[in-house]
C-alpha cells in the first residue's frame, strides 16, 4: 500500500493544530488572569499615586512626579516596560529586588519614599503577578524624565542607604500568627504590606525610620498630618468597621472626616477600586490594632471668635480675598467658605458640602490639615462621585490663611491655635524639619571630630 506522505503531513499538522488550540486558549486565559491579578495588586499597592507624570491626565506609570521629602524632592521613576526609560530590561528577580529590597537594576539604592520596607513582605506569587502586569499589561512610555532626583549632601550619596537598610529594612516575609482568622491575616497583609499604611500613619525616629511601638498613631506628612488610626479615643474609637470601609471607598464619612491631600490620592488611585471583601479585611485588622493614646487639641474655655452673624450681612464679597489688608477671619470665612459650608459651619443636609462642626480637619490635634486644605483645596474621586474644593493658596497670603484657620478652628471646634503667617509658611514648605536634617551639620561635625580623635590616638600609639 502506497502512503501519500504529503497528505499524511498535512493531516498530522491539522491534528496537531486541532489539539493545540484548546491548550493555547487555556494558557492564554491563565496568562490574562495572571495579568489581571497583577493589576489588582498594583492598585492595592497604590503604585499609580507616585509613579505618574507631573501633569494632569499624564501617561500612567511614566514617572516624573515630585515626591516631597524633608531632604528634598524625590522624582518618581518610569515603571512602564520601556527599554530605554523604564523597567523593560528588568528580569523578574531584578524587579523583585527593586520592589522588596529597594535596589535598582544597576545596583543603586532607592530612597524609602519607595516603601520597600513594607513591600518586602509581598509574596513570591504576588511579585510574579505584578511583574507580569507591568511587563505585559502596561503600555511602554518612551518618555525621557523631565527631572531627576537631586538631594543635597550627604543624602545624594545613595550608598548611605546601605547603613540605613541594615538598621531598618525588614528581611522576612509576613507570617500568619497562630489563631488569627483568614480575614485578619488578609487584612494585615493589605494594611502592613501592599497598602503600606504605616508609611504615613506611623511617627518616625531621628533617623526617619518608623517607630514600631507607635504603630499607626499618626505622623506629620509634608505639611499635612496623617491622623491616629488606632482604636483609641484620640484615634478612631468612634468608627465602626463599616465606617472605615465607607471612608476608604468614598473618601468621606458624614460628620466625621473628609479625605484630602495624600489620603485623597490613595482613595482615588487605590481604595475605591478594591473589593468589599478586601476593604472589610483591612478595616477588621485596623480595628484590632493596639490603641495608642496621642495628644488632642485643647478646647478653649470660651469662644474667642466673633459671631459671624453679627459682623456680615449678605453673601460676602470675593474681592476681599485679594485685598491683602483684609485679615479678619470672620470676613474671610464669609467671603470664601460660607456659601458652601454655611454661616454656622453646618454644611448641607445631603453632606455634599461637609459640616465643619463635626470634621476631623477642623477639630484635629493640630491645624495642619485645615491649613493645607485651604492652601491646596481638594480634588478627589471616590466610589460615589467626584469632590472638588477650590484652592485658596494663590488668592490668600499667609496672614489671611492663618486668620481664617484660627477663626474656623475657634468658631466651630472651640480651639484657640493662635496660628501665625510664619506657621503657615512652614506648612507650605513641608512642615517642621526632622532631627536628621535640622542637626545634620552638627552630626557631621561631631563625626569628623570623632574621626580626628581616633586618628590622633593611633598616631600617639605608633610613636610609643
């Protein structure tokens, strides 16, 4: 019997294709699922909040955004799969080292503005999915950086981070505690690792490392203040788990708090896209974190602010905002704020314009968040819509902002701050300088003296 080899070959190929198509489809589906998982991890880790362009509606993950730090601005890098400007040449191991250890492909040490101290706990499976997403699910952005990180001496010497990492970088994965539920374990992973909540909400020591004993008890943050989110009366003791979930999803909670600044960015870029299951896990974990008591604002024995109804008749005049001689807080409030928040700070019945009489920015331990909200305004997208409050930082000078803040805090929270124009300028500049920056010259001078004394002692020994 004569066999037609050509026909046999064609039949064999067709059979092979017929068999392989379902396998390829399954493999493609699995890869798509991996990329989608990586996308969700990137959302939970809030990568988009920092690794963005410094322009409105810029290319996702293209970098260039300036992250303010006490040492100077740190420019976020391009993390798209661009081979020229991004991470397109990174292997998965190199990618993992950058994310978890703060070490770039070329061996440079990253600054802790990249929260690798938290990301060290990301699981191998999540790193694999994250790598798949950034390499296959993100469009390459072949965009040259418009700025570079240029810190002053000695912070510009990245090798300094070697010593800091030895002291403060975690070197172990998150392990499930005995007796903990799956929900709490998931919540811990999301809060401590992916969400890196402690990066903002935990105070720092003299070397700018987190004080673990004061976990989530509140910390200054570039002019803002990330509040105490432990279940102490000075924190969120009055919040239920459902309250926390609502706040994370929407960025606001009626008669309690409104997200602004970095927290508004976290809501917009991350939390509103997360599942109810994960947000409930986060809230459950936060609610059981040990309570830490922190100072609260001191209430005045009497209200020092003038009753606005006895001063202003009518809706006010926006022209008063450009009159630099006008520094009366009541007049400024009527001109800039009363039309939305009400003369008595009551807001609106639907809470679209929030109350100022029950508002954490007004009644918080310090005036930072109120001042920064006046200066920068609010632009926030939550799961229930978009919120916008105009920024008055260009319309008002520091003295006016101080006067308005003093009036609002005193009138609606009975707090007498006596804030000055100099205090406002300090907050605009990023807040009080940390110890390591403030006393750097003294530390360096003391180190030099110690080195000289050691050298002098060695020379004396050699002469004997």
